[in-house]
C-alpha cells in the first residue's frame, strides 16, 4: 500500500472564510478540489505527519465521501492515527472536545454549519489546531498560499474504511479509531452542569421543553444528554434524526428558520423552554414562554449567573464578544470587575484569549456562545447552561432576562441581512462608507450625535497579530450603535449585515418592541449607507 503521487494544479478560490473553506457541494466534487485543500493542510502542518488527527462532520451530503478521501490521504501523508466519530459524525464542539481530550495535533471538521445541505447545497472543511479551535489566520493564510502553488497530492489505493464499526482498523501504517461521537462530549457536559438539579426540574412534571435538532448533527447528542442522562420525556428532542439534506430545511436556529419551534412557545399550550441548534451543533437559540432571548443578551445573562453552575462556580476571569455583538456583556464585565474583549467576527479570535487564561466565556450575535471548556462555540452547552439556571432560580426565562435588564439596563438589538446582493455593489457600498467615516465624529446623524466612527481593526493582545477592515462602526453619544459588515460565510454573491443597537437604562422603557425601539436608528442606517439605491433592496431578507 504505497503512497501514490497524483499530479494536480492550483484551483483558484480556496481561501478559507470566517469559518473554513465553504463552497457548493458541486465545487467540492470537482476533480482534485478537496484533495488540493487537504494536501495543503498536510504540507503546511508538518506536525500531522507522525501525529494524530480528529475527523468528523455534521453528516451532510458528501460527508462520508470526503472522510474516505481524507483517510486515504492521511495514511499516505504519514499520519499515525485518526480518530473518527462513528458514521463520520462529530458536532463541531464535540470535535474540539476530542482534539483536546486525546491531545491530537488537530482536526478536520467537515461542515458548512447552518448553510443548507444536499447535492445542490453547501459543504465545507475547516482545520482546527491542537488547542481544539479553528486555525488562526496565519495558519489559514499559509494553507491558502499552498493551494496556489500545489503540484501534487499523496493518496493510497484502498477500499473504503468501515465508518460504522467502533474500534480499531488499519490502513497501512495508519491506525483508525472509530469512536462513539457522543460519549466524551456528554461526559464533559456532565462535569460542567448540575445534572441532578436539571433532572429534578424535568421530574417535577411542571416544566416542558423541546429541543429542535433541525435534522442536523445535534440529534444524537441531545437525545443522549436530555432524554437519557437527564430524564426529559421522550420526544423532547424534535427533528432528532440527522439527514444528509437536513430534511430540506435551513439548519439555522433563528426566528426565521425555526418557525415551528417558535410557535410552540406561544399560545395556551406554550412550552416553558425551547431551544435549537444548527447544522454542526455550535449555534444555539434560546426561547422562553412567548419570549426570545437575543444571543447578545444570552451571553450577558450567562456571564452574570455563571457562578450558579458547578463548572463556573468560581466565577469568570474575563469575557469576550465579537465586535457586532451588543454591548450587554460589557456591562456585566464592568460590574464583575473583569475585562470584556472586543474581537472581530469569527470564533477563531477567541482562541488566544481562552488559551492565555484571559477569558472564561465568549459569544457572538450570530447565535454562538461558548467557554473555555472547548475552543468552539457550543450549542448544547448553552442550552444546558440555561437549564442549569432555570433549575437553580426556579424562574421563567423571561423573568431571568427581565431581572437582568433591571440590573444592567437593556440593549435593544437587531441584525438586518441583505442576502445574495451583487458582490461588487456591496463592496463599493462598504468602500464608500469607509471613506465617509473620518470626520463623522462630533456631527449628528438623524439628530443623534456621533461619538465615534471607524473601520474596526483588532490587535490580538496575546500574540500581537493584527486584523484590519473587520466592519464599520458608528457609535452615538447615547450609546446607540450601527455596524456595517459583509458576511464572510456566504457562498453566493454577498451578504450585507447591518447591526443596530440602542441602550435603555430606564426599566420603565424595557417593554418596547425591538422594532419600535430601533426604528429611528434603522432609518439612519439605511439612509446613510444608501442601501436601497445601491443594492436595490427596500427591506432586509432576514432580521434576527
Ligand atoms: C460562523 C462563525 C462565526 C461567525 C458567523 C457569521 O458561524 O463561526 O464566528 O460569527 O459564522 O459570520 P459572517 O461572516 O457570515 O457574519
Ligand atoms: Zn455552525
């Protein structure tokens, strides 16, 4: 079983985005497309030769084929051991957990997260480094640079490995371990949260919840943890069977893409608690009875209450949020007397802060929340954290959040997405806006005084690396804020994201509809960027 050298040539466009290389399945199916990228990982990460690698994905279409290709290439590239979730399944946080627990040199995570799957859908591949987190930019840049010069890749002629059989197999010198994808992750969760208290909550019979796995990877994880270990009634997990095309749905847990679940939290028979996760299990949406918790608020509430859970009983050392995430977390950090770091969008920016022991919790407006327990955001972790708080406080979700606002004030928040717009027009819009920012501070927009306006750049406090052009910020004197940014995760055209936030300290004004509270700022944001004239869109496609 000698390695075979296959001639290839560079394929343009293999630059990893916010979260790995994400393209249409059809693109990945082109000859040499996956191979070029995987070989570029091996060529730039020499520690993988003789090392161990975790491999798994969210089970979407092409997952199994990709794993077979990667395993043959790993063997040919001298990898010593691969750890693979049975059936090729690993949620993104579970992959991170395995990399850390077994001390591997990294992992390949196969997912396009919340993007639709199936033959006409999306696929993705992401390299995670030995801390369990997404590769930092210097690594993704090196991989990309390699894809531009690649001339050959290494593989083997071999029959497919058996992905269903737990235990050890061999492919030449490569040792293949097929693991239960759920067990290690579930054990980790059990070590962080008060499972007895949560079990008691379910046993009481007074508490009803549903978890929507959206036919994606979290089904088996949620069934094991919620229904088996915590004793929630069977059927608590809905859409729990992973499907290659996610049942035709869009596995993105938000108010637009999970309407059935949202409906279950309303009306006479409303659930007490509902939650959902995305394609690869790293996102979460939290709902109470008739009540939606924004991801930004969720991060702030978890931070303020962390000491009520066993895993964080000693409190938190610091917090981080991505720049467009609302500043609700900053207020908690201030009261706790800890730092709140503001990073660019993308989980990878939290890695150094976590590794350096500067933060315990972190989160993003894009339905991502996580902590130092792994190096990815973690959907089920957030759900269990909320369950732990509900069990401890014996209060409703709404009550907990309203108490939080009373204490810290409320950050009204919304994100408006203009999807699939002309990429050039969107880039021109951002470029022109950038040019108009200097000199804006001190003037007024729509009657509001601008306190600052800038093109967000980040210097990592741990390694000093810098990332420029991470979004345009306009901050107002009354603590309102507008942020403009182009998405880095789309696969067609461009998506303009406009993030709008206002702060309200007066509890008497915490009951407004978000839309009402933000209407004046929304108007300013649309007008200032000339969205309709430039993109031909009168309204956003998705509001979250
Ligand atoms: C992925 C990343 C997140 C990011 C999100 C949105 O989920 O892991 O870190 O916040 O995509 O990114 P985008 O560039 O589309 O706004
Ligand atoms: Zn995801």
